[in-house]
C-alpha cells in the first residue's frame, strides 16, 4: 500500500511538475497597485492585458466609494449565518430582483462564488435518472459539476450542432428508458477561445427534443447584448435559456455569482442547493457593491461601447498584422502561435521584461502540444495607444519565435 503523501510527491501534476521553475512568475504572479491597464509586476510597471475587468469598474470612483462606505457601515461579518437560517436581508433580495430584471428572468438566487455555484446548481438540478449533455470545451466548473452527476452524461464536440443533435438523440432514448430528464449545459462565451456558444441553434433544438438549457454566461454578462444582459440577449434567444448563470468576478469586478430562472425553479434551488444552504451568506458589503456596479452598467452603456471599441481595434489590428485569433466574437482575444513550452516561457519572459507587457500564456495540457495561446482581455479603460503598442510588440516577438530565438531545452529562468 502506498502512503498518500509519497504518492502526491511523486506525481505533482502536469503543471505542478514545473512549480519550482515557474512559481511567482509564470504561475501565481503578483500584480500590484490599482486595478487597471497598468499595474506593477516585480517592481516595474507593465501594460496589463490579463484581468477580466471588462467595463473598467474595478477602480471606478463611484464603485470605490460604495465599497468603502459599505465596508464602514457593515464590515464583512454581516449578515452572519446562511441565508436560510439567519443571513437574509432586504438588500440581498433587492439585488436578486434587479438581476432578474437585468437578465430577463423571473427570479434569481445569489451565490457566494461563481465556480461553486455552477458545481452546486448542476448537482441540485439532476438526479441519477437524468441525463446531462454538455459542450466538450466547457469550463472546469461545469466539468466538475458533471463529475458529481450520478447518472449518464454525453459530451458533444465544441459548438457542433450536428454532434449535439446526435448526443440529444442518445440522451432522449436513455432518459425515456429511465423515466428521467435531460439537462443541456453550454457557455455563452467560451473563455479560452472567445467564441460564443451556439445558443440560438441549441434553443431551436427544443422543437425536436425535450430538454432544459443551462448557460454559463460568465464572460457574457455585462459585455454582450444591447444592454449588457448577456449572450442570450445578443443572439435574441434569452427566453429559451432555462437556467442562466452570471458571475460577479468579471464585468462586475467583484466576487460571487447568481443563478436566474423561473420562480419555482429558483425557489427549488434556494431550498435545496447545498453550497448555499450550508454556507455563510454573501456579506452585505459585497451585495451593496454589486448593486452599485449593476446601477452603473444600466446607466452608462458607454462603458460597454468603449470596451467594444478597444476590442475591435485590437482584434482587427492583430488580424491585419497577420496574427491568428481564431473565431472569437467576444472581447476575449486569443493569439495562436506554434511552439514548445520552453519557447513559450522565453517568449513571455521577453514580452514582460523587454516590452513591459503582461498577458496570460496558455500551453499544454490546457491546449495541444506545440500550441501557444497568448490571451488578451481588452477593457473599457485601455486606450488605442495601448492597442497599437501591443500589436507592434507582438509583431517583434513572433518574428523572434519563428526565427528560433526562443528555442531552449528548458523553461526560462527569471
């Protein structure tokens, strides 16, 4: 029999195996200073494309004041206890009602953390007789929720409606045999590649199949749709989304999340969703902060307009310069390159140290071997000058990559 700790020490995982070389620089970096396009990394200012502060609300004056005033009034303890027992308030219920109106659903339940909310909601909604159908490139929170499912699940190729139809056929047969139901799960905007989920086409499949649609719209809330109401609004099919999830961790620049649906479904979640029944209520300071951010989203559509101005300038400029950015149709901007992990680390080191640009690097095992993705997140507080400087810097580093200047047998030292 193996000792548990010895087993862990012998197998650190595909990313953890590089921890000693990468920690503090490529992984777990520390960005300091006010949240914005320029932050301090290792005592030097960098142009930052790595934070999901889409609308620039993190450092907005009214947001900072609302947060400070709420913290002074309530602290972070109030209310104590879980919502069901002793942690409810008028402000919690006000935020739920305003979010319901914003995303055009009957009711909403607040959740302490977005990741936790997805996992727990999936677990709550289905039982062992039910069948889950989900997109192959779903976020890790969806995959973890699906893992908890005691019944059958079928995965369809990413955004492939033909394969989705095939899996729904299989799911329908099994659900009928087991007297169960079908839950289809996908995303509004896929956070790695930036492409929208084919929500409208999936909603159309309801004419052929009996299923309910759960959409994780973490990257869509605040950025997509005429009023920022999400990807379903953008595609004109919000009514066809049965369970809608949004997070506060991106456009809201906060923490927490919410699930919106029909009134009776939300009531069911409120009384059965274990992560909320058995967890302390979202602190009032965060609730007040979310209310202020939602107010600013509604009152200032120019924030979203500016985000898209920067997004289009960045994406069009990258394409014009010959870069491959895939099929993104959201602010998420991946730049695809070819190279090994050591080449990727040398490239990032050069980008940060010599060009003062900080962005996220994605390599194997998240993407196939030989692929490098540099993921850029434009925001409403970036400038066209930031865009132009970045495209020029990227043109220089890709030239070095292609000429072999980053080739190495080991991960870059720093």
